[in-house]
């Protein structure tokens, strides 16, 4: 999500359970002091290196079975995707241009987040703790798409089912 004065928050949504993690993207040192230069450093907080590092730090907190791939829009903020993939083992796919339905779960979540972060808001004013509290609120909100379970409940259920050992059959 992009906000006022080039501020940003990253959103990471697990597609099956709708479990949401918000990524704090603080502005880099020198933002507002160092003049913007073409092909210079992205000081707003969502440049490619900053985004890849923050996304890697966040996604690696998830269990391995939940971090198979990421589908991204076509923004330049993930142009460092190759390094992200090498560092995390997570494949990156890109949606086709002007095709937000290919990232429907994320787009829906961003719509829910606009209740907390209206368009035209300076997103840099929220701390990591603030974002974690908002993500917690979303993750404990029942969803019709999940049979009125919360994303947290759906995630816990999915993790339990993956961890159960299989039963061998004789045949």
C-alpha cells in the first residue's frame, strides 16, 4: 500500500487462510534531506532492496510449507526479486499488467486495510507494533469465505493438518 508523501506498508497475505502480515517500511536515513536523483537510492522506504529485505525478514517467520511462492504486482519495489528468491527459497510470480484479479486475496485485504489507512494517509506514522495490532485485528475477524472462521483459526487448522503424520495403508 502506498500512502501520502511516498510512505508505504507491505502486505503479505496467505491465500488459503487469508492470514495477514503487515510489513513496516520505514523511510531510509536521509529521506527529505537528500534530494531525489534519477536511479539514486529509494529513500521512501519501499525501494527494491528495502522491500526485498523486509519481505524476506517477514516471510521467513512463517512455517516452510506456507512460503512456497509470492505473487506480486508489477511494481518496481520487487525488482530485487531474484536475490529475494535466492535468500529465502520463495519463488516470485508477477501478475499480468492491469490484472488485479490475479491477486484477488491481496487486493481484498488491501480494501479491508483501507478502514485503518484511508487513501491520502501518511503510512510512515504507524510503527511495527501498530501494524502488528492491526494485523491481529484482521486475523481475528471471522470471514464468510472461511466458513466464519477467523484467518488465525484457519491457519492453525491448516498447520495442524500438515503436521499430522500420514497413516500407511496395506494393500
